[in-house]
């Protein structure tokens, strides 16, 4: 969960800042390194409410590292992330818990019933639970007992159906910043794009950051960030033979 991810990095404290809504996401001189090279170099951008930022790149190029840096997990070595012009390391944990939704493919249901899982995400009305399940599993026969009868692991849900339900659960709190790392990894490409279109339509007052290796997803974005893009002039390669106690020597090409 996001709470577990930020534990030990961003802690509640009286001198930390609480934000009611995240209306602006700013990246300052952000550099992401993967396998001995900078796949994103000194990147600067500001995204506001309604922005749909698509982060593209091949597997292993640092997309996940980039989106995790947006919640300071881990904190950036190079550059700064700000919400509403406030450095995220100065923002209190409650802001993250209430205003940020972060999804990655390793997330799964907790042990227990579907109702128990919905309750953990703050969803308590049976009608709302059934609505979400029917939306994610249109061919499944569902009633109120479906929520309580068996452990969620015993339900005949596909990996894609589970993925969609978990994301819908996370977004029930109406977060102002939605970060999705490979949110369609268990869904076919066409179904995945339609799913993302629905999410964007339902959360127009949020900032979306969606990491994917599916190039077609860029069609729903307002902005695209290419990790290890084709513009080689913006890549920095680390000269491993020049490592020293003073830092890492870099050479631009």
C-alpha cells in the first residue's frame, strides 16, 4: 500500500505541510539512471489538474523508478519533486494517504472476503461494491452474498479483473494525484485502453501519471515522457572507469 511505501521516508510531524488538494506536480532537473546510464536527464516540467502524463519506455529503462520517485520512494538522488510548489519530502503522510493513489502490478487483494478488501479502501456500501464488480466483471453473476461468502482468493476472477477491481478500489477516495505503473499488464491492449479512458473520464479533476510500454496508450495523454527516448543528445552515459570518491563522472553524447 502507499502507506507502507512511504513509511520511513515521509512521516507525520508538526513541521510538515498538509495539502488539501494536489493541483500541481512539478519536476525540477529530474534524472533517472538505469543500468549505468541516465535514461531521463535533467527533466523539467509542471503538470496541473486535468493533465494525463504518459510515461513510455521499454522494460528495464526506469519507468517504475521514475513513477516511484513521485512519491519519494526512494527520494531522488538528482532533482526535486514538488506538489503545489512544496518539496514532497516536506509534505505530511496524511496528504499522501488521502490525495495520492499509487498502483503497481505487484499489488493484490488482502486475505479475506471482497467486502473486507473494499472496506480497507474506505468503501462500505454494498451497492457501490457490486457496481464496481459488475463494471470490472460484466459477465459474472453477482449478488450481495458474493461479497461475504468466500475468501477473495477462491473467487474465479481473472488476473485482469482483479487488476481493475483493485484500481477502482484505490480511486474511490477521489485522489487528486493518480499514479499508475503498468495498470493494464494483465489486460488485452484494446481492453486496457478502454479501461484507462474510463478512469480518466471519471477523474477529470485529478492529475494522472501512467507508466506503460504500450505505445497506443499515448493517444489518451496530454503529455508524454519518453524514458530512454530516441533523442540520443539527451542521454548521459556513465563512464564506469571514472568512478571516484568524489562522485560519478558523466559524458554527454
